[in-house]
C-alpha cells in the first residue's frame, strides 16, 4: 500500500514538469547497443557480382580469422562477397530480429535483388550473437532525372534480416545504485537532473558525479521492483541547458543557432554592409545573432557574406558562444 501511494505521488509530481523527459536526454549505464559484423555471400545476381579477386591482403586475413576460405572460390559473376553490419540494442533476447546493412567488398557492380546466404554475425569478443539471411534491398525504383543522384547499388539492407541467437548480458544495477549518462554532457544539465530526481522522490537519492553521470540510489520500497523505479526516473522532466553555439556549413550556406547566443556592442563594415550594435540593440531590436542575420538578409547579404561576418565577429570576441564551422 505504501508503495502504491508513493507511485501516485511521484506521477503527480512528474506531471507538474513541462520540459524534456530524462529518458530523451540520457541512457542508463550498462544498457547500450553493441555492434555486430559478419562476412558472407550474396547470390542470385544477374552477372553483376565479383570477378573472383579478393581486393586486399587485409580481407584475406579477416576471412582466415573467421575460419572462411573464400579466395578463389567466388568465380561466378552471380555472387558477391559482402560485409554485414548490425546494431543489437541492450536487452534483446533470443529470437528477436534486427535490421542489417549489406555492403559489397569486392568489385561487384551491384548487389540489387540478391539474396544473402545465412551468415553468422560476431561481436567484438568474436562470439556469434545473431545470424543474417534474406533478400537485399537497395532502395526504391530507378528514377531517371537530372536532379536526382543515381541509386547506389553496392550497398543495401535487409529489414528484420537477422535473428538474435544469443543475448548480450546487460547489468545496470551496481551496489543498489544506477547511473544515468547524459547524451550531451553538461554540468548544468547534470545538476538539474539530479535536483529534479531528488525533488520528485522527496529524498536525496541522486548526485551528479560529473558533467555526464548522475548516480542514483534505489529506494528500499523499490528494492524488488527496479523496473518500475527506472520507468518513473525516465518520465521525470527537466530543462536541459543548451550551449550557446552557432554551427555553420560553408558548403551549403546553412547556419544553425543553438542556446542563448549573446553579442557585445560592435561596429562592422563589410563590403557594402555597415552594422552597429549599441547598448545591446540593433535597429531598435535586441542584439541577438538571429536579429543580426535578419538585418543582413534585409540588406541583401548572401549566405556566404553572413558566414564571413559571423566568423569575423567570433574571432574578434564579439560573439559570446562557440562557432563551429563544418
């Protein structure tokens, strides 16, 4: 009865927040995806397969390590040697299915419409955790257009093409505690998450260890029901802090603004453009980077002009935030 009352109180408390769920910005330590890989053969190709020459000594060694003798065996143009990759999420059990990616490693022209022969998929410990098999898909129908890129035919995928044969153990509880890892480490966000958990449970069960980790003690009332405790933790909402950042892609002329990017007062002359920020305002509007960009656009500045101006302002120290150029 005490546990039911506590759960109801926690649910009411959780609903009082209006920000982002903890489950959307963090993961439990010990519960993570693992990468699987394998080398197999795709058959059923219409003369677009390998010529029979393994492309490198490295691949030959890889085949030998996996106990495969492929060299000089693939002589049909209707077959191709491929590498298969997949991610297996934590807590996946035997019999569950995974999507797999299939990529040609030889000189095959296309693996479209091919069939992958049953292939074991290995983990980093060289143990088999899944087997893959099925029809390889390389995308939609070929569309002839000058505006579209040609379909890439030497890489494809098999939806639900692998069956899990062995579960990868995952242990998220250690000494009656669990640890949250933030997807984007930040001291402010870690502190807020810890505080929100303590407020929700009306007890100091959580502590931020650094910018990415928050350690949480499991209350005695949830000792035999950790899953319910984890579910409640996931639904608590907090306001993550966002770093003041400007991301620039020079190739596409794209500018992405994040966080509270503030500006110092400045005067700038660039080509035919003259911009001034005085007493924290520009043309009567608050001096924010997006208002500066709007003013530049209104003056006829191109994306390249705007990017150059932002970079110069950053170098001069007038932008209080990080500028990342891609």
